[in-house]
C-alpha cells in the first residue's frame, strides 16, 4: 500500500515522513491554503528527499503558466489538481508537460458529496483520481470521511485511486479493507496543528497502512 503525506511545510516533517516509509509527500501551492508553502521552500525541501520519495505539487484552479513556473524551482514528480478544473484544462496541461516535463503525472481530485458524479469523473483522462470529502468552502484537509462505497464504485472506472478524507491511524486499515485503493492520503489526521506533523501519528498511520 502506498502512502501520501500531504501538507508538508518544513524539512523536519519531510524527513520524518520519509524515514517512516512515506511514498509521496504533498506540497500545497494554493494561496488560500493554511498549509501553503512557497516554491522556494518546497524546492529546498524536495532537494533533500531520498530517491524513493516522490514529491507532489497541489494546485487549485492555477494558470498553467504558474504551474510551469513552480516546476522550474521544484523537482515535482506529480501534479495534483484539487479544484474544479475541467477535462479540457487537464488535456492542455498534459500537452504542456509532454514537451517540457515528460513523464510528469497528473492526479485529479474529486470532492465526494452524497452521490459521486461517476459519468463526469470518467471524462477525465488523467493518471490518478484522488477522492476527498466535500465540505463547503474547503478544498481539502477537511478531516471528514465520506462514504467509502462511492470510492469502490469509482475504482471500477479503472484509474488508480488515491483515497483521502478524514483518514487516521485508527480507520486507515478499515478504509483499505473496504476500498483497496492504490494509495492512502492524509494531512490533518497526522497533525499536532496545521503546518506541524505529529510524529507518533505519522508512525502509526504509515505502519497501519503498510500492514493492512
């Protein structure tokens, strides 16, 4: 089971997460996010990561030119789109990446409410889906769980799934049993406070996810 630790804002948290076995670290470039990190700081942190850890850049309704600017400073391996970007935007971004950053992969996040719009989701030609909980006014890091049976339905589309939304060390095994996603994704569930990770929670989350 792959594990993504999101909302990394400092080098110490990045090193702890990497040392404990995280596969992906998420860096948030959305200006409205409380976990936002500058491209300069992210670039510095990412340059010190071990080779087995992949850095993910999180963007919300960003202009493609702004994403490309961040890529000049940060050695990202994946781009996560966490807003209401339409399929055409994803295709345009993919074309830009193909020439400038070949091999870069795209994760498209969907916030799940009462009933997922599976037909709409299936219209996105991306490498991964990320499923998070819909909370009005919040783009992610909600700490709220959605109905995992919806994730099971979306998995049938055939695109690998990152499962997020209210995961903790206490419920991650159950989530994996129900959904069997490609990767589990956590931010608030392993924090002491916003922008600071709890290393005991990190250890327990990664251990429980990998052992599920």
